[in-house]
């Protein structure tokens, strides 16, 4: 799985002019499921996003997690994060997971966050979406399964 995680003051996603998901303070997570991803990658993304200490404490240090600050998550599927651009000028999406399986996996990640007590809003899988946000910091983190796993916690 690949994800771009942005610390936000607010974020929203619209489909056909209607707001379908909106959060206050928290994290906008743009995520792509890649072929070969499974339970281990879902667990890694779920835990890493919930526990990543990128919110400021009273001394201004990034020392608090989403869980610590009671933050929210806006999860937006973005298969283009699976793009490969090594050859040529047109991105290849051959590493992106099949849509049905990718949607199920992202829904499961959202469900797990909700079980942890995190408020989660979602985009609409496969739709043309407009995402608006106020990135605070700015803080943007890229999560890629090749850099994560059991030994990278």
C-alpha cells in the first residue's frame, strides 16, 4: 500500500458538487492498494496512521498522535499513487490492485480505525473527486510498504 498522509486543520471531498466527506483537525489519507497487498499491509497502514506522532504537544514538538489529539481521518482512494513512471512519459498503473479488492481493503482499513474510536470520513471509490484541505505545518508524510513492515515499527 502507498499513502500520502497530510496533517490538516480541515479537509473535505466532493463528488459532483456534493460534500461526501469532511473532517476537522486530523489527517487526510490518500491511499492506493497495490497488487500483493494483504492483511499485513492493511495492519501497517492502520496502526501507522493512528500512532504516527506528527501533532504538536504544548511545547510545539511533533510528539502526539492522531489518537492522542482526538483527530479525524478523511480516507480517499487514489489509485494513481500506484503509478510507475520509470519508463516513458505515460504512467503505468499495472501495479494497482483490481478495483473490487482495493475497495474492500480500504473499507476494512476505515472500519479498523472506527473500531479504534477514530472518526473516519471517506471519499467515493472510483468517483471523480475534488479534495480540498488546509495542510497545517505543512506536514506531509509518504508511506510506502517497501519501507514498512514488521521490522519497521
